C-alpha cells in the first residue's frame, strides 16, 4: 500500500459528517425501497398498465422485489447506525471541548512556538515546529487518543492559536 493510500485511510472523519451520511443513506434507501414496492404493487394491480407477459412480470417482480427489500433493510440499518452516531457525536464534542480547554489552560501561542523568532523560519517550517509541539503535548497529556483523532485535534488547536 502506498503512503498516500495509507494516509487517506487513516484520516479522521468527524462524527457529524458520519451522522449526515447515515441520515442521507437511511432516508434514500428507505424511500427508494418503498417507492419500488409501490410501483410493483401498482403493476400487479393493473393501475400502472404495462404490456408484459405474466412470466416477465413475475420474474421482474421477484428480482426487483429482492432489490427493493435490500434497500429497505439497508435503510433500517442506517437508521440504527444513525441512532448510535448521535451519542458518539455528543461524546466527541465533549472530548473536543475538554481537550481544547485543557490546552488553553496549559499552553500559550508563545509556548507552542517554543520561543523561536518567527522571522527566522519559513511559514512551512513554523507550521511543522508548532504542529510537532502541539502533537507532543497532546500525546503526553492524552496518550489514549486514537492517532487520527489526535491529528484532527492538533489541526483544531493550531487553527485556534494561529488562524492565519
């Protein structure tokens, strides 16, 4: 696996974005499944007239019925996942608030910059110095943080102190 693929697969995804995805998936699949079953019922009752033989209609109904049933099952599973993500989102927001507050109490922008004269370094060098210092402080104070979440927090804290 290449470094780029490995880096992308470990990127932290906010619970809020996961919740949005689960919600749209749940609603989309459920609505498509219900509409699909409705169309099949309309076909069989003759309300939606199509010139199909009984064999074609039956085989199409079986195939499409299975597909629409799977859509509804996926929609229901996504609703259950969504319910779980609501509590995960609340916990994530609490963790972010706690970590940011702790960081503000213990570190200043000067401490993060490590007293280096900003004129002596390029913007990239300054970013790497600061981000390394933030990451180190987070790792020491919160060793239980998942690596991708720690990187996410490092970016949030960096933006909090150095919005430019």
